[in-house]
């Protein structure tokens, strides 16, 4: 059964008809309102016309690829993006996260995992809205300053732009600076997953976060997880 009470709109962008249909059918069965596109230009046009709450976006598309689609739609309006990729190279994943994608799934994937990722991304949007309506407060750790309500981050007084997932990851690590947070806990609190199947996802997002706030600020404890340090 769907976890939401109001139909949220999802744009599915996939040029393979069988995959597009399968993803759309499963999301519709979960109660989502699904609109579809099959190429890059069509995806941008559909996004502007239908104002979806979330985009499921294949990387390899005709016209222009999913990375360019992601850049263009994020320039119109920030929206959570789940990228589908057949690429396993970590550099490709980091590029996707760098242009505004919030999460990714590597093909082939299970329909159940796709639904879990979509649900988790939309829950984070709801939490962000709740924080934005709460009293404004800031937190500072060394030269790192965060405004959770505005979802803004500054490093040594220079503002850095984080994706929604990177911001939630930082907030989770910043709740107890210096303490090691396991990958399993990060998956549960940031992604809303209760199993350890997505530890590679955590690692990829941590690398993206490090690139923006400074690699020395996030310490790796091999085989366990990560800790946010007080400063570089």
C-alpha cells in the first residue's frame, strides 16, 4: 500500500519502452500519478508542463542525456531526482550527484527497491518543508555553519550548495560531532531503509559531500561508518 494519502506526481524518463512501462505500472500501483517521457527534450518539456513532485531519470537518453536533463530541470525548479544507470563507474555516479540528482539505482534493479527509494525521497521533501516552517536556528561546528530550516550550509563563511540528500546526510553526522555513525544508521535515518543493501549509495554520497565541505571534515572508519570532525 502507498505510504502517502495524496497522489504525488512522478515523471518517469526512460527510452526503453519495457522498462518505462514496468516502472510506471509499479508506481501507479503504489498510488502515484505517473507521467512519462522517452527522450531528453521530451523530459524537459514534460517537466515544465506537469510540475512533478519527483523525477525517475535514466542516464542514457536520446536527444541529450539524463545529466543534461537533470541540469535543465533543476534550473527550472528544485525537485528530487532518482537516476537510473547502467554505469557502474563511480565517477559517473558522482557526476550525476553533482548535477543535482539525489539518489541513483544501478540496472538491473528490483521494483521494490525503486519504490522504497521514491518513498524515501518524498519523505525527505516533507521533512524539509516541516523544518522550513519551524523557528530559525543555526548550528556551527568549527568553520562549518548550517541553517536547517533554510537548508543552507557555509564553510569558512562561503556558502556551498548541497543536494537534499547531502544536506540530510550532513545533518545526521552533525547531530553528534566526532561520533562514528554506522552506514546502517545512515541508511535508516537519511534514506529510510532498514537493511544494509545500499551501503555503496552511502559511500557515493559521502564522497560528494566531502568534495563540497572538505575531505578532512568527514572521517572514514573502515568497516563501520563515518564521523564529522570539528574542522580541517
